[in-house]
């Protein structure tokens, strides 16, 4: 089994299951944490100089920001059961989450800035998109896309990839600050599988293969994408959910396709 530093296994079954910081990842912008709470348990914190997107991967919770109670939100009890609820938390804010059912809470973070307001992002805020064709179909729920004018640097999106399909494919990268052609964005993937005993594969690699890792992905894993291409492949009988967090010097998602595979788009 690979012991890649790019694939992080859950470090606990409950409580703080993942805790990726820029320091732990060895990069600059993206942070990602995952909390698994029982009904009645609470978590929260101070945003400090970072902005947050709280994504209810599964379950319901009462969420407040700077003492403003947004009430109980959430409806799906599995990430495979429809669109997400989320809350944006601006920098310098205090936030609190009180689980009202079993809860899987993702805390997506990036450098904060500007004068953005805390808000609930309910299902349907952005339409579900279907990308690709044939065995390259996947279903996309944007939570914080680049055109929502809601954040300083955070980009957050969920994707469901059906069994036997590829995703983030043809392989693309976004590791050069070279707009309008390509933007520099670090990225994390948080993976869930349905049924959960399944597995998928992800490759993270650069053109010169100075980085080239093939990862076996299991339910609950996180993949770090510091640079390079990062396609995903599912296996027969198992659908894959992933939650992406991206951030970089500019809040723009402009990717570069691997030229040798670009024919797949024609």
C-alpha cells in the first residue's frame, strides 16, 4: 500500500477526523478540516485572518456566526442524497456549530479579505451541472464558484462521479499564475464512496513526472493536489463523491488540459 504524503487517511472515527493546514500541507492557501459529531455535540472557532465555508456533508446542525443564529440547516443524511447546505464565514468572525443529528461537517478555509458577509448557502443556490459525456459524465454542485462575488479567495464545489466513470478528466492542472491562460490554485479532495467499502483511483502528476503518484482512494480519504494533473477514476459498483477546496493568489478557476489527452474533448 502506498504511503503517499498526498493521500491522507482519516485520523479518527469521530471528532476531528482531518485537519489540513497550509503548514501541514506544505503550501500557502488551502485548509481543510472534517468533524464527525453525534447529535448534541458542538464545535466552532475563530476565523482569524482566514475565511471559511462550512459544508454539511451529511446531517443537520444549528449554526451561528458572530452571535447571529442561522437556525437549523441541512437535510441530506448522506452526500449522495442531493445538494448541500453550507455557510460562509468571513475573516475575523466567531462561528459555532451545534449538531442536531449525526453530522459530518467540512470546514474549508483560505486567506480572508475584503468586506464579505456571513451567509447561508442553501441547496439550489447554484444549478446542478452535468459535465462530460459517455464514461466521463459527472454531476457538479457548485457551493462557492468564482462568479458568486461571495468570498475573497475560497472556491468550493462538490462532484458525484457515477460508477465506472472518470472525473477531473481529461487531466487538467491549475498550477501556474499565468492568467488569462491558467490560474494558480492549490486543491484538496475529500472523498466518500457509495457503498462505503469501495475504492477509486487518483493520479497526481506533472508534465516532467517530477511528481507522479497513483493513489488508491478509500471512503473518507483526503487527496492533496499541490500542483500537476489530478484525474480520478471510479470502479464498477461504486459511485464517488468528492468535495473540492481551491484557493490561490486570485479567485479564478482557469485550468490547462493535458495536451496529449485534449482530443477527448473534440
